[in-house]
C-alpha cells in the first residue's frame, strides 16, 4: 500500500476517533497489566512493525522522530491501531498494551 494512502487513512481514522480519544483516560490505568499487554504486542503488533522497519519491530518505539510524547498520546495511538486493524480490543486491553509499551520503551511518569 502506498505510504501516502496509509497516511490519509490514518488521518481519516484519527479524525473520526477524535471524540472517542478525547474521552479516553489521560494515561493507562494504574491497574493495567503490562504482562498481559506484552502478550498482545507479541501476538498482534510485532509482524506489522517489523515489516515497516526492516525486520526490527522495536524501531517503531525507538526512532528519534516518534510522534508519541505523552502517556495519553500512547494510549490514543494504541486505540488508533486497534481501530485501524480491527483487532476488537476492549478498553482494558488497550490499557494493558499501553502499559507494556510504556514500561518497555517510553517510561512516561504516571
């Protein structure tokens, strides 16, 4: 899929998710389970991220130009990926994923 098409789809998705994202918690809940989040990431995220980053899925999180700058943005990005890929995660599962990514890569303060 051409990159510009992917960007347009992502922008349209974020525009339609605006109200939902605005109502999302400011950060992953303290009760979120990072271990459960890792299981979702290992199962559902690594393949796509590896394709985009020459076989290194972690580069998605370590790149210098990453867009996610806060825990709220991290959760919003997880929600957008969930909606875009049609995974059907429940909000608690999205929080588990965000908690794992924060613990492993981002280190935002609660």
